[in-house]
């Protein structure tokens, strides 16, 4: 079996490559959108493992481009794997404090200014992602892959609605504001 891994994180790509080799599967690596397109179009693969965020474009765009070009190889989007890995409690401390916001990921409890805040499942998933990636800019595809885990359209406005609901619950009436919108780039969480 031949597998193409399109992943820009060398550590994750190496782990996937080594794991597949241990199973006697022949992996080929590509680290960018362009390299992934070139290898997928020019090679004969049984499966393509595709990251969502790639230098040069998104994995969703690459998949669509490959399909338009007649490549019918099954594609597994790696966003689902990353989202599952982020949710493993052993990877990060269960309790986080940002300003006066307290988040217990294990107990799924949230407080701001000492007051309990009730969140929906999607709101909590979004807050969890923000907390685990404080200070980093998270783009739409990263957020939708974590919150929805399906073939959700990252350009639908449901993301803005979800961010607005979360902002209303954890930012309105509190200082400092923790959710910052960066037009054209995504969102950043933290002080």
C-alpha cells in the first residue's frame, strides 16, 4: 500500500511515516500545498493523509483541486486526528486561569470573576481550543476542525455566531476582554 502524507509539521509527519513503515506501508512525505499537489497528481497512491493548514493553501482547497484534476484517491483529513489529540486530558493541565477566567477542562467547568458560566458543547469546545492555544492566532479552518470535526464549511457564518455567543458569556461585562478578532486572520485568545 502506498500512502502520501501532506503535512508541514516535521515531527507529526515523521511520527506518521514511522508508524506506517512499522505496518509495512510505503509512505511518501510532502510538506507544502504545492508539493502535495505535485506528488498526488503525479503518483499512484492508495490513500492521501492531508493536513488542513499547509504553507501555500488549505488542505480543503488542495483536496478540491485534486478532485477537479481527476485524482480520485481516498483522502483522510488530519484535522480530526489533531482535534482528538488536543482533547486528550493527559496532554495539558486540566485547570487553566487567564485573567479572572477559570477553566477546568476535566470537569468542564467555567467561571469568570468567581461566577459560574454555563456553556453549550460547541461553546466549550471553542473555549477549550482558545485556552490550549493562548496568544496564538487561530484561523477559521483550525477552529472548525476542532469544534465540528466533520466536513463543515469553514466559510459559513456559524463560526462568527459561535464566537459572538462565547464572547457574550465570557467577555461582556468583564475586563480584560479575552477574545480578539483579527480581520482576515482569525481569532486570538488571552490578554
